[in-house]
């Protein structure tokens, strides 16, 4: 039981490049979330999903897209990366009792 | 939206000391979690505690939902307790989502 995993752990992009971050969970959770954490701040919600095939916008969705084609996976895409998207990205999943479990994070730098 | 305030923002302790971290929130919630972010950036679940009191070893937490605050107690602190402690709250509404809103965190440094 790996819990929540994220791929990759680190990535450096140039402005304008695209990439996809993968989140996978093996707990059969319905709800999944993508957050970003900037220095000195708590986490802010980017997008979330309440089940396979569904997605919705969170607090800071601009510049990101997401997909939930399979229940266990939640993908976060950056179509044209900007320096303002330099951050640490966390994925989380939530089961029946509201408690959220977080992955180890992806540290992204956009030059 | 719900506002979350944590205090103090920074805390320095000598190893063995006790401490209390506070989380105030501005509206009713049905989800409250405490996390520890270690120096490597990993978020570790400490407590899921929308109400009541829980204890886990040297750590305990109390949430008084009617008064909109939660407290995290750390006793006999150790250097491995260093890091940032986050309080996060949420409320499932008609959309049935559990979006968490995070406070700014309390940065704890425990000196040997």
C-alpha cells in the first residue's frame, strides 16, 4: 500500500514548455486534489475531482488543466509554463471520512 | 471564504519543553486536520479532529468547534519535532467536496 505517489519529484522547465504531473493513489479514494505551496505560505487548491471523469476549479486554477480518466490517477498539466508557476505541487486524496492524505510533492522550477 | 489564522508564526524551544499551537477559523467546519511539514518538505498527517480531543504519544489536539478554534499540544519536545505545523479546515457543502483551507503555519525550531 503505497498511499499517494507523485511523479516526477523534481523538474526544471523553460518558460513556454509544457509538462504533466502524475498523481496516483491506491486507496480507492473518490476525491483527489492538487495544491501548490509557495515560500512562507500554506497550500492553495488548484483543481480537484470528486470522482472518475469529473474535475472542478479550485482557488488558483489559471494556467493549469487536469484530467481524471482513471479513479486512481489525477493528472495536472501546464500547457505553457511561466516563472510564476515555480512552486511545490502536492497531490492529495480523501476517503470516506474526510481525512486527506498527501503525496511527497513535486518541486517545479520554471526559468 | 473561511479564514484560518495560526499562532504563533514562529516558535523556538529548548529540547524537553512543552508548547501549544493555536488555530482559529472564521466559520463552522466539519473537517480540521493538523499536519507537520518536516525539513524535507513532506506533509505528515498528525490529527483529523473536527471536534473533541485526541492524543498520539507526545502530541495531542483539541478542537472546540462551537468557539472555532483548535489547539495542538507538543510535550517534551525533541529536535525531530522541528518543522512547520499547519492547520487546515474544510466544510463539505452541497457540492460534497472536502476542499481544505490552510493556515500560514507555525514554524517550530527545537534546539538540543
